């Protein structure tokens, strides 16, 4: 049962970690393009994360 709970929450944890990393870089003054390259994400995904975080 613990494994099922861990598997269920994994996508949420990954999402939260990705959001935290994007916001850390954003607050450090990095551009969306730089963040996308650093984290191997699409730039539109970086923009979406920043918008959802309310910045």
C-alpha cells in the first residue's frame, strides 16, 4: 500500500520540484530561454510554470 501511495504522489512531487527550480532560476534573473536550456524544457513550459506560480 505504501508503494501505491508513493507512486501516486510521484508526479506531484516531480511537478513541485520542477516549479521550485524554475522559480529559483527566475528569481535569480535568468531569462525564460536560459531556464529552458538549463532544465531541458520547452520555453513555453517555463512560461506556463512562471504564470501558474503567479509571477
